[in-house]
C-alpha cells in the first residue's frame, strides 16, 4: 500500500510546504495553507506496478509544417486576440473579476458558433441551467442551439461529451468548481484544480475539441489556483475592466498559436458585449485638450496602436511624506520618472503630491509611456498647456536621455488618422523615412522640460489683458 506523506498547499498560489504555517511564504496570504496527502514516489510506483518503457521515434527539425485549422467565431476582436480563431484541440484559460462579463462573452461566442452548425456545449458549475437561459434571453440568444448542463464531476462531463458527434467548443465555467474522483481532496483546492484541468486537457487533445476553462482571480488580479495550470494550457486570456467604465479589455497573456500581448476591446451595452473597432477614438473621447497636465500617448498593444490620454496632477502637499497615486501605470515607473526629472532636469517635486491617471481605464505596460508621463507632470507643475494636436512616446533612461522605441511609424500613422499633426519622440533610427506627422526630436528630458516651460511663459505673455 502506498505511503502517504502529508503536505500543505496554499489555496491562493499553489505553493507546497511540508509543515503548516499561518502565512504563505510565496504569496504572503494568511490562513491559506490546507493539508493534502500525496503518495510518495516509491510507494506510488509500487502501487501502480512497474512498467517497461517503450521506444518512440525521434524526428529532425526539418519537415513539412501545416498551419493548424481555425474555427472562426465571427466576433472580430475575439478572433484577433486568439490569432485568427480557435485551434481544435487547444485549451484556453480565461480569467477575470466577478461580474466583468466573462459569461456574457462566452455565451455570445457559443451562440455564434452554434448558429454556424458547430456543436457547442456549455457546462456551468456555478449556475443552474435556468440562470444560464435567463442570461441568453436577455442577450437575445435563446434560440441558438447551444447544449447546456449544470455539472461538476469531470468524469461525468467527459463521458457525456464523448457521446454523439464530437463538440467543436466546450466551455467549463468554472474550473474551481470541478472535481475528479482521481484526487482525494475537496473541490476548489489546489490538487483538485490541477487534477480536473489535467483530465479536461487530456480530453481536448484526444477529441480535437476546443476547451475554454474559466478561472477565478485573486484579490491582486492573478488567476487563482496553481500556476502549473497556466503552463498546461495553450492560451491564457485575462478579462480586464473597471465597473465605472462601459468597456472591457480582453488581453492575451500567453498564446501558443498566436501573438501575445494582444488586446481586444469590447463595449458593455444592454444587448451584451459589442466590439470596438477603433479603441483610440473611444479612449480619447471627451478629453479636455485645453487643460494643463494632459498628454496623449501613442502606445502599442501587441500589434495594434492605441492612443490614450495620460493625466497628471502635481499639487503642493501639507504632509510630511508626499502622496504618489497611480491608476493604470506602474507606480515604480512613476517614481523613476520623478527621480529623473529632479536629478537631470532640475525640477523640485519632493514637496508635491503627484497623481497620475490613464484615462479610460486602460493599463499601460510598455516603457514608451515615460515621455508622455513626464510631459504631463511638467505641464501640471508649470501650468503650461500642451499642444492639443501632439502625441508623445519614448523611453526615459536614468541618465535623462530619451531612448528610441519600436513601431514608431505605426504609432504616428494611428495618430494621423485621428487628426493629430505632430509628435514628440526620441531621435528616429530611420531619419530618412517620410513620417505622417511633424516630428520634434527629443534626445534628453531637459529639452522637454525647457520646451514646455518656454511655451507656458509665452502663452502667459500673450494672454488677454485684464480690463
């Protein structure tokens, strides 16, 4: 009989410890360690019986490769995110906060594929069939031939799916509610999530069906459960958004069959999620171009150029330690830009509160936003209005120099489509190329500060006189 060795697994991040402790050393969560029994290596091998290995053929790197077939959903933003549609036999992990719209998007995708003649199965472990039907009725999709079930046993689900024609798409909502008889643990624990995901992935590879696993997220926005599940699946997609805004962002974190760091933008309406063909126009809608402290950043999200407004507010503080509040950007990156402005441009920001916000709820991850954030900070500090038809992009180094970034032509082309006429950017590596905008080269952060301060002083001198 196999020996059992008691171990403790964190239910937040999946870290394994040999003894119980109140705080997980990996993620810092309190009271998240749960006892789990695992068979030891020698005892488990004896229980299963020793098996002689088989010889398998080895192949070289050269050979004929065929691109995998795709199943187009008809939802342009979703197909763009996945690299052209779902790949048969692939497994996708979808994460997002509660109420963000995961089930709404999946119901719409299931209905679209079912109307095209594909067999689509939606398994809900959290809601009853009647609740799923009510959501479909609100979206006007009740007549779509989607097969529904409310079940949590993985063995029963796999046995049912193997009956009849193989499905093209299977949605499991959610993986945290599934349980398998192969694992002696409570549903929702790390061991059960890992075992259930492994069984569903095995079914997807053998049957050729595309399986979408819906995952819960932790309080810091990470997909809950063991990190090994993210390595097992073919694609990891995060559904982002803010309850105060009406649009949602679908971001690809991992994709074995397509590009990563791609985004799809949706707008939440009364009839469900609708695609946003031009997200730059949405993010810039309603901006106050005459207000100081606002700079337009020409960014890249995967292969798509996106324009967003970076807003900054610099105000004197009465506190001993000034506040640094950031929404939509890396706080460490803001601290670095502030330090460079103080050390290399001579600004005094140590006695000021600084608030930085990316308008629209989009989160920026690329360092090319350094120049736009610096321009917004300087504009707010000096009270100088930035040119309303100018975009900013460039990476700021610790020495104060502005480094070139990739895809400068795509950024300017997107800005030109929306009516912008000029760009402040680092010295281009392709100076002979014809750019769609009038480019002002900025090689050092001190040059940017001097230009904004001079423009502010000139506007004050040319302003209307008091009568």
